[in-house]
C-alpha cells in the first residue's frame, strides 16, 4: 500500500517548521513515524503537507532544569530507556519505556510523537498523566504551557492548535524514597496494552500513604487518573482491605467497548492489575526508605 500524495517539507529549525505549519492547512508532523506512516499507507490520513521535524536538533535531549526534568519532544524512546538521569529521577518512565513496542520501535519512536498521537493504550501518555507533566508548545504567536490533564481532550484528540508544535515535556520528579510501578497486560510482548497501570507512592514512617498517583491506560479514551481512589488512600495504611476497596472502583469506569475487548473485560483486568501495581510500588517505597 502507498500513501496519498502530499508535499514534503524538511525544515532544519523550529522557526522554519512553525512557519510551514502556520502557512499551510492540513499539515501533519513526522516525528518517529511509528504510527503516522502505517496510517498514511492505509490511507487513514490524507495530509496535503508532511513536515519532517527530524532535522531539528533543538527539539531533542534530556536535561535537568530547576529541579525538573525536561525532555525534548523529539527525544527517541531508546535514548530515554538508557538515560541515567531518567533512571535515577523518573524511574516510572524508565520502567514504562521498556514496554513500548520492540527495540526497533523505540529506536525511531519519540516521546512527543507518542503523547501527541495519544493512543489510549500508549505508555508515555499514561506516565505523563500520572506525573502531572507540563507540555510546552510553540507557534508563530509564541510559546505556551499546557498541563497534561488539559492536553488530553478525547480519543486521539489533543489541545494542540493546528499551527502549534509540541517542543518539550517537563516532569517534576517525586521525592527520593518514593515507590513506583508500571505494569500492563497485552496479548503478546510488544502489542499495545489492553490495560496498563501506573502507580506512584510515598509512605511515612508508619507506612501510611502521604502522596499517591494512580493512573489507568487502555481503559478509557485518554489516560485516567483515579483521583477519588487517591483520596481514599491518602492518610491510610495500605491494608488489603483498603486496596481492595480502591480496586472495586474499577467496576464503575465508563470503559472503552469494542468486539475484541469488551467493556467488562477492561474493567476486570484493571481491577486485577491495580492491586498488583500498588503492592510493587509499596514494596519499593519501603525498600528505598530503608536504604536512605
């Protein structure tokens, strides 16, 4: 299969790219191309202009900035996987990134491309939601920041305007000693997850929860923060009864429903994986606290 005809652009600076998307209608950005190219070949998309942003070095890189970690939108997933800074400061992302496709996928795929594509089952949007990431986007009008909770509007729909480009993702690391876990269920290794769970957890000396983030991927059109469940756990000990009550909330989720994976199945898998992820995060929090 072949893509529909389009005009190809290969800018070398962000300003040139912004000028192209500002001047032309019906444009698509080519980042890693792991999702875009199959969609073009299957003619699910028909852009008039394809803007290849792979030659813009300022859009890639990982750095620490005022205590936060800033990741360029064009940073390859493989670079994130092997980054010592990511492993040390953002262990949840380090764990999740290894579940993205296969090595060949991660060699080309970018964090910004995944977040902008916003597939319900993708790992990187789920991590961004769990960690309250802030996204920086640029246009010819200037630069603005969007919280991840406001960026994900619906199924594969973001708050980006047509003439805007995501330039970076900023994530504030959790305090040293926190626990984390990212687990998912897929039919085969490398497949998109049917359900994924991201958990971040801080415990006090009495093993009571002082901070928690619970996020489900693959269940709803966008990554779902279980904020009511988080409130339920705050200030409480992680007993089996408390965790079971949290898992019960998965039964009321307005989950995606399709012939391959019905709604009831997504809910049941979420209710099964959530306690497992909480247990892993709690174990890591206790172990790291003991090391400090």
